[in-house]
C-alpha cells in the first residue's frame, strides 16, 4: 500500500467538491481539475489519473484499490463532516476522465430494494 500522496491535493479541492455535490442534486456537475496539482503529488505515467468512484450511503460500492487517486479522494470525502452527512441516503458517482474533468452524479437511494 503506497503512501497517501494525493490527500493534500484533494484537501485543496474539498470546498469546491462540497459545493458541486449540493448542485449535483439538481443536475450532473463537472469542473476541470488542475493537472499540475496531481503531477506534482505523484507521477501516474501511462496509467493516468482516470477513475470512477461509486458510493451509496457514503460507502464505496466499486473496486478502487487500483487507484491511489480515487482512494485518497474517498479518504478526503470521509474526513469532511459536511460531505459525510450529505452522502447519507444518496448514491454518488464521482469520475475523472482523461481530460481531467471531474464529474459528479448524485441520486437518492430507493428505500425499495
């Protein structure tokens, strides 16, 4: 398990992510990340920084073990009390593509399973 080299980078983005999470209840949200923030934290080379992070009730529902960037984002989200509270009763997908666009999609979890 490598050290958490992207935690500091994500902490910088938490206030912005918090704002976009709220907005994502109405419609999907996107904003561009600064690639140099991530490159200075650690070089991902060809594997890049792309990932999908899916959560229900604040718990990860997909496998992010292969992505240090996604794991550190999840740690940062869990550490923020407002975001932790927001994630309850919701299904949230956060993804970053090759163009460094972070996308947030939020839905409510149906009580009927």
